């Protein structure tokens, strides 16, 4: 997968759960009435109601719980040769260690580690959460005050913990921060690296305020600054200064920013509230008006940002799969921007027209197919888009996710993580864990 692996070449040149509500399953031809009640900012954060779209399609709670449990057990504790992406790795003074690996590329990424932590906190799996966080802090975190990436995590490491690069990919930091806040709120804070809130605050502060610093890494000199563009109020593709001051639409997480505007360091709360609004506007600018598809990489004005090392940077490609999930969860939790309805309706209409059980995984933004492979990861995020969609076809997409087998084999990492998180979103089990 070229999404972040090719970033190496750039660098050479980078609580209490909110309740679930369920209603009787409607016919597919019916529009979902609770959408009306969610208008004007009354999303799950305010209502404590998380829609369970699997239940609305007629699946029982027992069936849904069993599906989620089976996916977690297989991906975290299944056959290590063909099923699992989570591996134990001994222990140190802080306790057990474990990593979550990209099977195809034989590395450990902040993306996957932070996704694994988020899944663990949502499912109340503290041992797995702590073991992943311990590995990330032990091997990926850069603590040296003279290092240009101090305060961040190396985005890719070998299975031994040796870094493949010593710069950050901000989507990893974003999910680390959110998972740590949820862990603090759900389980309380411990000592040292397990003082979850203290680490979330420190990392979130670095993301915005890390001063520009030049220095040597194992891979050459780097100049590294903040992970946000202050003027645009948007997350950057990388904090490597002068190399990549653009963004990745799938890194935009306004649902998280709203929580940071409430729980993060006080002096930065206004900024994160503004960042949430900036991302909502950005979704409108970066997606195609006909297909709803957005690019892998984009300028801060939303226009595609082509690069040499990723030939599909200006197309709808692997990173882009996540963008529709991001705006749909934002609607589900906050319901602040009704324009997100149209975005989900648009992407689902496009994929449905391509064949709901066969649509490809890469397209130009205008909709010309580039890769016809029907991919589990995109099936998963297209189902999450149903949280914001209004057209009855949305239930067809959630049912496609329901029918999709748990990923296994060579490509089980990225598809598996999106599959697992999407099951939680669509079932109403991906929740805001608020301070007690």
C-alpha cells in the first residue's frame, strides 16, 4: 500500500458511556424519522442516543454483539499467520508490550497502533490498550529534546521497534490523543505513561505549538514544526517544514476536534472549535460536486495536491476511503452541518450506480474507474456514511458491511481496522466516553 510507505521518499527529499437507543427496524423504502430530531446540533453528544443501523435492519442485539466479538477476537487474537494483526512482544518496566502491524509492509504504523487503541477503549479492553500504548511510547515516541521530531511519534517502525523514519504522520497523533482522552474518562488515570489525560494534553499541545526545529535524524537532517497549519486551522499531511505543507482530507476529524474544544488544554479550545468548522467547510470544497469523491491529498483550499511519490494523490484512493466516515461520524455526534447529508447521499449514489456489491476502490474524482478491486475497507466506510445519509439506499450499504467476512490473509491490516471500527460505528457502539 503506497499511502504512507512512499512518504519515506518524501522525507528523504518526511467515564461514562453515552446510552444507545434502538427502534424497530423500518422497511428500506421508509425514511428514518430520528434524522429530524438530530438537526440543529442535537447529535449523540447532546442526546446520548447512538443509532444502531444494524438493529434497524432487523438484526438482534445478540447477533450484533456476536459479530463484533468475532471480529475483535480474530483480528486481535486469531491465527497469527492468517488472521491476527495484533501481536504480543514481551514486557518491560511499564508492563506488557504489543504491536499492531501492517502485514503487507511488515511494519508498525502510528495509524494502526492508534486505531488499535481506539478499538480497545471502545470495547473495554484495557490490557490490549495499555500494551499497545506501552509499545508506542517505548519504540515510536521521540523524547530527545535535541531531536527535530521531539514530542511526536515515528510514523513507521520495524517489528523490532527500529524506526523506518523519524517523522510523524498526524493521523496517528490524532487518534492517539482521542483514544487517550477516552481511556482517561472510562478507566481513570494511572501513573507514568498510564496517566492518559496528561499524555493526551501534552501531545495535543505539541500538535499545535511545537516550535520549528532543525536537526539530525537517523535518515538525515529534518526541519519539523507544528502538525497544524495555523492560518488554515487544518491538520497538515506532515509537520516536516517546507516539504509537505498541504493536507490529507482523511485526516480531518471534526467530531474529535469538538471534544478537544471541550476537554483539551484550555488555551487551545477555541482553536479546535474553529478547526472543526474549517474541516466541515473543507469537506464541501474538496469533494466532487457530482460523485462526492475526494482526493488522497489536497491543498488547504480543497483542490487536489498531486505529488511525485503517490501517482494517485489527486484521485480517490486508499486514504480517501476514510473521509466519508469522518464527516458522517461528525454528523452522528454533533449534527451541526446538514450539508453532510448531501455528501453521504452523493457518495452512496455514486457507488450504488457502480454496483453495490462490485464497485471498485480507486477512481478519478469525476468517477472514472482506476482500480476495479472491490475492497473491504471501502465497503466498511461506505456503511458508516449511512449515519449521515438520508436516502433509503443507505440500508443496502450497512447490509453489505454485515455480509462482508472478517478480513484475513495478506491484506487484513488496513481493511481489518476499517472493518472493525465501522462495525462499532454502524452498531452504535463507537461512543463518546465523557469525563465522569
